[in-house]
C-alpha cells in the first residue's frame, strides 16, 4: 500500500499555506498489489540504511552549520534515523514501536531550518547515498524523498 500525504505533494508551499491548505491531514492510499514498491528490500534492508546513516552523521559531525542542531552523542540519532528510513521505505515498523508516530515536521520545529540548512542536509545525505553505493532505481527513490522531505522541513 502506497500512502501519500496531501501536503507532502506540495513541498513549495509556505508555512501559512500549509496550515490552511484544504489537503491538510488527508492521506491518499493506493493499493499497488503485486507491483508494490519496496525500496527497503531493493537497497538491502536495514544494514544498508545503517551504513547510509553512518556516512551521513560522519559528515554532520564536521559541519559547522548542522552540528549544533544535534546532541553531543549521535548514537541515538543514528539508530533512530536508520530505523525511520528502514520503516518509511517498506521495512518493519521498529521505529514506530520504539518511538511512536514519526511526527517528522513536529520533531524538527524546534530547530531553525532555512534554505542553507536544508541544502547542507541534502548535500550530506546524497553524498552518503553515493558512499553507501546504493544503485538505481533505489538511488532515485531515496534522492527524491530526501530532497522533498528536506524542503518540507524548512520553517524559516
């Protein structure tokens, strides 16, 4: 089953437009039957997402713009992001079992995220995809998600 949140389909909206958008809170579910896309399996499952996240956070640790947004010890951050990505892309619901609903935007509201922060995050994440060696078509699915999700997190 493919689930698309209405507002995720319109990442270019301002915060005010998102709050008042008629699609706010609407989820579209499409039954894809046997053709269902499982990026989690396509890229190699949780071990691949763990490698990806480790490459990403290794870069974040050296980034003066992004590093202050994260806790001193990145152990939990690494685990949470790997589990979230695994679940989001079709893996088991371990993230939700451990942490509840992802609430992606709400979890990021305390941080100032503008275009500079978004672009730095995307740059590190896409470099991590390359370093991990994720091949097509999985690479395109991850890239599109990371670019769109990062844009959705902009709050400044």
